């Protein structure tokens, strides 16, 4: 059987660049070489695309982050670790051409001759529909959500609108735009204060808890807003769920999505919530899989995970995050991550491992789902003539 040539795109122009590198390293390590020929495609922090001389090997985000710090200390130019990437100018990464075959005219990818693309990108310019749009134009199969689901899943404000439209339980929130914040901070602070304190302040289009703060006072809120606006022009402020547990579920599939067992993230002492440091540095959190839920709670969280997946018209995969109040036992859908962390210790892979799908089999499923979805789209008409 011919090996499938899989283009693994990683890195990216976002605050989650390092996390993406670690996720991609795990994908390269576990792709079955008897079935796949992986091709490394790296996007630098400044947006340049390149073909590395070797794929990434650091399996932990903390290791990648430390490499970046060392590189910065040695004045290596931003976005390029000293040992990681060569940029052969004669190599073409993607060429999109149009050709007619047996009456079927459409765009095709040449250049690297990729059979399928696996975007292992987190955050803006990769998880938000931009790369997915490029791949749609190129008419190449790709793993994960399409343009719409990627865009909605990246924008926390529109995601909440989609959840609300489907009747899913969400916490109270406010959306603030940079222009309004700069024009009248006091008015925006008054509007947010109706949620009560504490609140969580988040850049609308980012993940991995980058730029997120917990604000307990008006002064703290001001500082949190300023920080969030360093990463985005739109900020979402959420009402804090009292005494909350952080529950996560993996979803896998296209038209018939399935949910994994539920897991729980417990931040280490000193972390008030599951922040960036708790996720990737210094052992700041402990996963509990399966989560300590009674049978009705476990069934409900899995049902809601599939409903949230469908609410944004997702495909392929997602990790759905919940907040469960210890005080009221109320469950709130927090967000959908259309390209979740993909290291072997990331919750998505661990959740599916606990459900009976190990990491290599998970990659097989995702690639198969990508090719199936692409095949269905090829049967659609693009002309009325």
C-alpha cells in the first residue's frame, strides 16, 4: 500500500507557538512510518514558512519554552532556535495550480505532493480558520475542523453565542472592544462590574490561558484588561463559577461524534486557576482521569460535549472544557478547542487513551476522518452548467 504523505504544519504566529512545537513533536514520534511519510512544515513567529532540516523532538512545552529562552539569551534572531530550522530557498512548500481532468476543474496542491495535511497549530493564524481556508482553496484533505468551526471555536465571544443559541449552559459574560476600552474605561468597568467579582479576563482569540487573569477588584480588573488587550483587540470577561472544578472531554468524529471519558484538571497549590504556568511549567497541575463524577454527571458532561461540538459545526476532533460548581453542582460549558494540545501528556490524548484509543490509533482515526470528509466534499457540485 502506498504511504500517505502527511504534511504536519506547526509553530505559527501566535502566543502558543511553543506549545504547537511540542504537540507536533508527539505527532511525528507516533505516526506509523509503515503507513505515513510525514513532512515537517514550520511557521515561524514572524509568519515565515519553512521546511526544517528535521522535525521537532521536544515532547514537553516546558522544554521548548526553555530552548526559546536560551536562544533569546544568545541573541539568536527571534523565532528561530539555533539548531531547529534550515530554509532552503529552492524548495516549494505549497503551490496551488488549476487543471482540468476528465471535465473536473479545480485547484490542486503540487510542490510537496501532500496527500493530507495535519495542522498542529494553536491560536491565531492557524487554529482560527486562516490555514484551513488556505487548505480549502488548495483542495487538500486536512485534519480537524473546517473554516467556520475553527473561526467560531477561536473567538470566545462568538463561541458563547453559538452555545447560547443551542441552549447550552454558560456563565455570564461581557465583551469589550479595544476602541471602547480606550475611549471610556470607567464606563466599561461599570458595565463589567454588574457580573460581580471575581471575574476572568481573557483575550477573545487565544488559547493555552495566554493573557488570562483572575480579577478580584476594580483595580485588578483594569490591570487584567490592559494585559488581555496586549494580545487581542477584543476581550471576554466571564463571571467566575464559584468553587469550580475544571472538567474536560475529548470529542472525535465528523457526522457522528463520540465523546471520551471525562477528566479533571486540578491546579497545584498556588495556582488559583489552570493558567499557562500550571499547564506547561513546573508541574502546576494534576490530571485525574476519569474525573470523580457520579454516573448521571458523567453521562451529562459527555452529552454536552457532543452538543457543544455540534453547536460550532466542528469536525474531526475537539476538546470541550467545562466548569462544575461544587456549591450548586451546576455544569457550565466553557469552551471548545478545535486543535487541542496534542502532546502525549495533553488531556486530549490522555482522555482518549483512557477510552481505549491509544495515541497512534488516534492519529489514524483523525487522518481517516479528514480523508472521508474531503471525499464527501468532492462529490458536491461547483457549477450549474
